[in-house]
C-alpha cells in the first residue's frame, strides 16, 4: 500500500453567509456514563483511521484496547486455490446439481480456517482500585477526547492524536505508584475450533509464538511476530509531571512481511516511536492543540439540527466515528475498522473487507456530509489493489476486465466464504458507484480521467466478457445470485440473472457511457450504451414489485435488500421519473413492509431509512432511524447487528459489532434533508410532518455545490448555495414567494412555481428567502 501519512484536512468549511449559524456538536451529543463499561464493545472509542483505542474496565482495572488498521494475518486461505477454483467449474457443478463439492472446497475454508484475519494489537491496564468509585465517564466528540473522573478527585484525559500515529493519556490526582501495564494478546493457550466466523475462534489458533515484552523504568516495548514474517510492536512510555500527575504515550508500528515489502504501512521521516517520544516531551496540552485543530476542521465540514434529540445525537456520533475511522491515506473502513475485538478471539467475520454491502454502506454518508477527502481512503485502497483484483479476475473468471472479490484481505486477496457473494461477478460494479459519486460530488475532471473512468471502463469490459446471450437475445450471466438469499445452498444460484446482478451491470454500463461521453470518448460511450441495450428488463410481479429473480418473488424476510438495488442506492428507478417508477417503488416497499423484519439486522433499518427517504416517506424514514438507534446499538453507539431490546424488531438477538449500519444511518438522515441524485437539488424532501424546523450547513450535492438551508413549518425557508466549480443546476425550493437576497458570479432564473435554475462560476453563490423574509 502507499505510505500512510496522518494529515489534517487542509480546506476549511465555508461560512454560512447571511444565515444563522448552525452549531457544531453540543455537550448533549457526547457519550456520558457514571461508570466505565464492562465490555470491550461498550467502551469509549477513539481513533484516527490508523490507530484506535477502546476505554473500558476489565476485572476492576482500567483498560485501553489498542489497535492498528493494518495488523493482519494475510496467509493464503488454506485449500481455496485448487484447480477447481473457477467460475466455469462452479457453473458446471450447478448444472449437474452436484453442489456439495463447491461448498466443501470454497465455502468451508472461511468457516474452518482461522486466517487470513485482522488481529488485535495489545492492551494497557491501570490498577485503579485505590482511586475509588468512578464519578463520570464522558466522550467529548467535539475534541475527540475521553475524560474519566473519580470521586477521589483523580482524573483521566486520553485521546488518539488526529494527525499523528500516537495515543496520549494524562492522569491527575494519582500517586507515583500508578503506572501502566502492557498486556499482549493471548496467542498461546488452549485451542478451540468453533467453526463460527461470527463468534470467532481463539487467537491461539493462529499458532504464533508469544511475543516478548521488554520493560524499563518508564517504558515497555512489546514485539510480536505473525505469519510469514509480518511483525508489529507496541511501544508505551510515561513520565511523572510532579507528584500527582502522570503523562504517557503509546503507539503501534507494523512491519510487512518480506513478500509484502512493496506495500508499506505508516512510514514517516520519524518512526512512530520517535514521534511518541517527542510528543511526550512536549506534554499533553501541547500535543492536544494540533489534535483539536484537525477536529475543528472536520466538524466545520457539515452540521445539522433536527427536532428529535435522539436521532440528531446519533448522527453526530456517527460523524465522530467516521472521523475516527476514515482518512485519505490509511486503510479503509473494514468491518470493525480500528476497534478490533478485545476478547481473546478472532474478530467477527475475521474483521475483513466485505464488499457485498459492508464497505459500500460505510462510505454512504461521506458525500452529502462533505467529507470527500476521507472518502478517498476507500478509492485509494481499491486502486492500490487493482493488480491483485486483475489477477483474481483472470484466475477465477478466465476473462479480462475487472472483478473484485466480495470478501478480501487488507491487500485485496480473496478469502472464500459463501461464494455466491464472496466471488460474485458484480462486486466491482457496486464499487464503481463510489468512483462515480466521488466524481459527481467533486466534479474533479482529472479524477474522472485518470481514476474513475479507467476503473469503470474495466468493469464494463468484464461485464461484456462474462455475460452471454440467451435464446431470446437477452444478455445474462450463466449463473447469478442475490445476497444472501438462500444462504450458500444450491438454491442460492439462479439460472436467470437476478435483479441484484442485473441492476449492478446496468449501472456500470450506464456510468461508463456517461463518463466516456463527458471525456469526449464518443466511440467508447456508444459501445457501452449499445451493450446496455442487450440486457433485459427487471423482474417484476404482476403488482409491479421488484422480485429476486424471474422465478422468485420477494417472499421471505431478509437482511440484505438486494432485490431493490435498482431503486436505492443505484437510482436506476427513481421517484422523479414519474408514475411508472413511483408505482414500482411504492409496491416494492409495501411488499418489504408486508413480509416484515424478522430476518433483518440493524443495517437493514439504516438502509430502509435511505430507501424511504428517496420514496419521499419522511415518517417511514424517521421510524427506521428510531428503531436502529434504540434497538440495534450498544450504549457507546456501536451497531451490534441484532435486536438488543427483545421487542421483536428482528429474530437476530446476537451482538457482533460492525460499522456499516452506523454510517448508513447517518446517510439516511442526510437524505431526508437534502437530495441531489436525480439531477437537481431537492431541499427537505422527506421530513416528517411534525419536524417543523430543521437546518443543515455545508451539505454537498452532485455538481460540487455546497448548501446551507433551514426550514419552517416543514418547508424550506432560507437557502444559500455556493459553487465550487463552474456548473449549472436546478433547485426545487418549494412553494412560496421566494426572494433573492444576494448573488455573486452566477446567473439565476427564479420561477413562480418554486424552481431555481442556477448557472454559476467557481466561487459563485446565491442566497434566497421564502416569502421575502430578510435574514
């Protein structure tokens, strides 16, 4: 991977000219408790995209669970790459109705082998028995700092530095006897093979020789060797600042194996250990200033206010976690990002990269919330691993172009699992959407030319190579699936292309044609457009509801809404297209509601909020957000997949932690307030009737416009639009008598029926008020 350098965001958020200020995180948005959590997945989360920590209490001791995003055991999945590793061979087994060998060869290794997998770092512990009872625990999301107060007067302040690969802690009101203890993960001990990728096997199954901890009077260094020469080390150092104050730093440094030496990790001019020493010498307060500067810029990027304190708080907590887990030059958000399970076990689903939903949903909120820089970490990862994906494409599918495994390691290598999805042919098409969105929200022509179109073009080429024509002249996949319908059984394969695969292939070809046309590549644009015409229509019931496939209606509750991808997130069937599309959307959602949520996970509710927002159902979107926040989250706001209330929101009541539901939630609220996917800016398109007053600031739209807006009595009241690039956009303001307050470097056409046409130069702006209200 490219060098990972923690850097601050350079561009500051634009001010809201002539409008009331929309406040940044409030104390009410913080996490506040009267005791330390007793579980790792309820701890206070801190992070900077590379390093992470969870602050909690274990067996009466204050515990810091330490993690780093690139700590990975990347041994090849045992037994996966055999001669039968071929899409054509699988197709033959499906045709012969002999599927047991496929499950044995390609599904079972993921369940039965301990690696490849993400691995934890280490833990710090403090014996706090003499400090007495905890009085308060607070995560201040504005400063990204955890504060713990004891009734004895002792106090802890701790953070993971936003710009540098270091964690810092300061304890006041404590004796000189209180020093940290470094604990290594337990890589030796009893071996348990559960065959359960959700619960995870013991770390001891990885077979590492237990690492060594070297101690001095005021430091500790833990060195651990993993598989294939990979190693990492955890460094902790502290010093007394007077009689009653202790300050300390920690860092984790990783060293790739010899085979992976071309893909380096965080390597700056100074080593993480040297940086940690420098920060410790400077002191906590000085180090904190640069950290606060990064977070101040982050929070200036966007904000909102809605008249529901629970939903608003959850959005700010999701933004905080996104800022803690995503950076441009760190590994992208995996299932748990920088908060790997600290329970002596391999993390749920090996902490890997699931590209059949999880990584995609994790980046949904980045675009409207104006965090394009952080979103680039995802695309950097995909581009860096592109040669590996091309190897996989030729090896498994036997054709040229670009396919991406649905389940991968840090470096993009396939891991097996339920191969209908882990080796799906349309994964790269869903990933192509993030290249498209990055382009459309930034209007960066160089990015389009050099990165987005080259990716999408290769996906389109692959689709042309892997599909065949049937007897009706329709282009289709030889075998198709719909995540994760019928799990990994023979019945999970369809001989007709599912709506899921069909929507993704259509989307990739449509996008390729649009991009090529913008770049002036007319012949290529026509090629992709012509290929698109050879695909059939979507499978619909008599009532116009989307089906899984032509032979299977939506007849079972399922966590993955794979059959309706054409509606959301792909937007191929849009509400704005008129009555035919609206009928499909209404009936598909109605059927989803009728079948019910018995097999849903938390992320299903978060996705539902986005879906209902696009269908202009504000009340339905609000209800989905309410259920997610109240039933599927830990006390620290982590998404736990299962229903934690026992109120019947799902038959899943387990609690494996993954992040995609959290970030899809943030996107759902954003889509209620502002939409631009249909080619125009739509203000407050899906707010409930009782949300009379809402506002947002610095929300970004397609076309590279930034919008501030407020509502009154459910209607837009004031709006400010600024253009980053030269462009034209239409804006639906809503009914009322609108007055332009100011405009700069733009032309406007304000119609009487609530539409504004805006032609703006870079740096242009227009501010409007409904019914002539002057700010």
